């Protein structure tokens, strides 16, 4: 981050600190709607932002499709963090304040197994295909419910030509619960965003899908201020905090690639 960008972050946080410490002034609450893949990073970053500024951050997590629909339906949000396919229509419809959309992080889709279980070879497209066909059960987010990783994985199965073979052993979940099924032994494999795997006890990361099967366009996550935000300045300061170098270290540690 350049000198001017760093000064902007400091100025934003400084203004919020003064507001939060002002005599008799109640700290505002920033309402955030975020895709579930960002939970691990935000659950660590938001409390530190609150500590530094005195502002409250209230985060609701859901699939990108669910959050997109809520915002399109008129729900007020101060800040939303969504992947490109969910964010782009909101920007076009004027649901996001102009000039506020910023890249937050990038994610990959990966494979998880229960802790201690053998890890299949997924190093190549053919190896990945064999691993899916050999698995007794595979869990992933229901594409019909707007889960980005599930939508992508369904397209991968179609590309590999194994949709019909996978149907009998597929376990669909509303969101990121696929890793929980694996942890409990109710599914052999989960395919989901990498940070979801890293934060779930009882599962282990096998590795990312082969590069040829990744989607590097749709899994760019953007932060943007709602067009009807009640706390737009606080939301902008939170964005500045989330894209600062200190936050980038946390984001990377949670299995994401900072912007």
C-alpha cells in the first residue's frame, strides 16, 4: 500500500475513533452481509476493527445467492462482501453506492476429507475425476440455493461428463455445511472454498482442484457499500481496514489470496 493509501486508512480510523470516544455519542453499528467463504477472515478482523474504533460490526453470513436476493429485495446493508457473479448485478441495479466496490480477496475451490482419512490424488484433471468416481459420497453446497462453490462444482462435474454417476452419492447442503458432514463421517469428501475447510475442526485439506478446473473470475470477492447504507462512512472505513497490509496477513492465513 502506498503512502497516500495508508494515510487514508489512518484518517478513516482516526475519525471513527473520535466518534466512538465522543462524550455521550453512541457508537454506530455497521451491518455487514457477507458470503460464508469469508467467515474465517472476517471473524478475526472485525473484532480488531471494533477494538480500534469503538464501532460495532454485525455480520450475517449466507450463500452469495441468498444475500444477493435479500439486497435486491430492498434490505438495507452498510457493507456487503460477495463474489463477482452476485456483486455485479447489484452494482448494475444501483444497490451498491457508486465508486465503493473494492476487491477484498480471491478464493479457490478445494477438497476436504475427514481428519486422518486417506487423501485421494487430485493432482491432475484425470486424477480428480477418478477420485470423484471412487468416492462413496461427495458433499457440496446446493447450487439451487446460490452457493458459489456448489454452482462451480456442478459445472465441473458436467465438464468431466460424470453428472449421472455422481447423483447417487451426492449430498447437497444449504451452504458450507458440507465440511461438517465430512467431520461427522456422513460424507467422504467435501468440495468447497478453501477457507471453509481450514476453519472446520475434524477435516483436513487435500488440496485445491487442478488449475484447469478452477474459476479465477467468479471467485473474486468484492466489498461494497450499500446504496441506502445508514453508516456509509463507517462502512468505507471498514473497507479501508480490510484491504490494509495488516489485514492481508490474516486473509492469507485463512486460505484466501489478498487483493
